[in-house]
C-alpha cells in the first residue's frame, strides 16, 4: 500500500510527492481530485501535494469508522496488543525516514524529530499494555444479594484534530488512547503538516495490519478545517472531539461540542513560567531557561514565555542568559548543529515580530536577539515589558521570552497564577523539597522542579487547568474515551414499596 499517487516536479526540479487521504483502509483521491501544497518552513519550497478533502470525504471517513467500531471493540486484547507492537516496530524501523519528513515539513531540528519518533514508539508500546487494563470493577452494594458492577465501554468514533508543532507526538498521542479504549478514529491533521500530523499514522497502522476503518485520515487545505469539523459535529456517531491546538480554536470547538452534547478533550496552549530562585546553580538555570524558551523555536505549548528570577540573582542570571542566547546556533534545521530553526510560516513570523514591536513601543527593551533572517527569528530576550503588551499575557509561538525580577518565591507563584493559562510551570531551586511545597500553590497542569517547562513522558497525565483545557494523557485519560455502565443484578426479589 502506498500514499504516493504520482511525482510532480517543482520549480527547482525536485520531485514533489503527492499524497492521497486514507479511509476505510484505502488511499483515495479527494472526490474532485483536488490537492493543496505543503511548504517547507525553512526554504518555503513545495514539500508535497496533499488531497484536499471536504464534507463528502469526511462523511465517508466517519462512515468507515462507524462500521469498523463493533469489530474493533470486540477484537481480543492479544490481537490489539500485537498490532500496537507491530506499529511500534515500524516506527522504529522507519525512524530516520519519518524524522526527515517531520524536519522538512515542520522545520524542527533533527534532534527533536528523533526525540518525537522515540516517544511515539513508547506510546505504541505502552498502548499494547493499555488494552489489557481491567474493563470493570465490582462495587459494594448496600442491598444484600446484589451483584453490582461497573463496566468501561468504548464510546464510538473519536474525531482527533491535531496541530503541526509537535506533529508526530501529538497525533499519535491523540489516537492511541481512544484506540486502546476500543474506539475508532477519524484524524483531521493540521493543514501545515498533514503528513506528519496524520498520514504517517495511516501509513504505519495500515502496514501493521489494523483493520480497515479503525483509523481514517482526512487532509485539507487552509480554510477547510471548520467545514470538516462541522461534519464531525453533525454526525451522531462521532462521540468525542479530541482537540490539541490553540485556545482560540478550542473555544470555538468546545462551544459547539456543548451545543451538540458531545464530549470534548481540550489540550490547549499555555503561558508557562520558569521560576529561578536565588539558591540555584545559575549555569544550570541558564541552560534550562534556554531550552525551555527556545527549543523548537518556542513553538511548543509548554515553552517558557516568562522567566521569573529572584531579585538577588537577577542581574547575574540575565548577563549569563544573554550570553547563552546570543551563542545559540540558528538556521537550517537539517544542519545537526542548529538549535533555533525556522518558524512554521510567514504569518507566524509576522505575529512574533508584531508582538515584539508592540512591546517595545510600550516601553520594553530587547536585550538579546530581536531580528530575523528568512523564516528564522533570533532567540530574543525582553525585559521591562509592561503588563498591557500582548506578549506579556498571550501565548506567542516564537523564540521570545520575557525575563522579570521577583522578590521571592511567593511573588513568583502569584505572577504564575495571575495568568488564565495553566499548562506547565517549572521551579529551579537548590532545596528540591521547597519546590515540591511550592507546587501545591501553583495553578498548572504540571509543576516541574529542577526540570524545564518542556517535558513529556508517555505515562504522565499531560494536560492543562483553566484556559489550558481539560483531559489528560496516559491512562489518566482513558475515562474521556469510555462510558462507565452500571451492571447491577440481584438474585431473588428486591424489596419494593409496592406490594
Ligand atoms: P495553531 O495556531 O497552533 O495552528 P490551531 O488551533 O489553529 O493552532 O490549529 C490546531 C488544529 O485546529 C489544526 O488541525 C487546525 O486545522 C484546526 N482548526 C483551526 N481552526 C479551526 C476551526 N475553526 N474549526 C476546526 N478546526 C480548526
């Protein structure tokens, strides 16, 4: 089975692959055979042509997922487990190939691309165990002679809307849990990365032998996402909207999900802070700060947007952090030395430069970076940023971070909690137990002590509080994709008030 329909040639005379979409175990053209172009973020060259789906293709995909549901739900765990393990081995075998595609399609460094493939492999390996988790419990009844139990059942078709930024990890993460809970899925990847954030899942699971219809992927051009989502909402068979993306889109989808009484899981953005207390090793703090703020060009929902430094060490930290920032290698993500590569597209670059300019107009100072070449924005540090500058409170996907002094840990926690976001917070301190104590006061889905704001483990409950959303990864999220049914039986007659 192949995704490739034909090879076109682009202006630079390189082969450009054309991808079909995937439904009911088949690769298909969009109904009108239309395709859209996907660009490489660094060179802006055409990377691929991809099927441009709309309502009809989405309806077909939902139909395929609905037909496959009973068969998949009833497959025995050993068969499902073997499929997940086979998929893990395929991801491992094709690690370099998938990393290349991911790096070219999303502009991430090769290091991050490899990291993502390795995490995906672990997701699939752990899912092979999740299918064996108990499906029910006996609960205590106060009525003698009663056998009272609760059974976990799959809910139906889950629509997975996935982003481009950590494309491989985020798409696999969004499908593995619903699948292991016994559901079927329709994936709608971001138009910026339809291959890594969608089609490769189809390719791997098809090769592994997952039954037709269990995983379907509908790709689309810019401007079509709402139309496809509308089909998800209209279908009575789609029972959950599993969304990873911006707060803005999450709000639209959660509102509609409420109206249609569909479940939703919302993994949204963050405005994450790194707190640096005075007793910390400053060299380590600077490296953690650089990683938290600039890894993947700050285009991770967990990236640090603000560094809150205890006043006693503020000047020294800032001096060392500026030096480190100015020394970070920038440029082509395919160059193994590169740490800071391109932003995903020209609109993203424009947003970053506009927000930096607005902050400077309002009185902020740039103490490192500030410029850009092509799509690569320099890693940038801002200080003296006024509270009403958008970058001081809105998630801005780019390598720009604010450094701000605080008197003590409690003031830092107050600053963190003043944000409506709550995804990831990190505290650097020599006294680790003090960090654990502080964590109790932080409104955040994750609090990392002496660890960067960006951290990921398959078995961890990743997700947000407040405007950063709801729902969790790892087995903590199983209940979002399951119905609990009370099966209650009595031997003999129950005492009733009616004789
Ligand atoms: P980002 O700004 O990081 O691209 P988005 O929230 O725009 O984040 O995108 C995440 C996912 O949401 C993508 O799959 C995108 O196509 C989808 N999306 C964007 N707008 C809408 C919308 N109005 N309805 C449904 N999906 C949408």
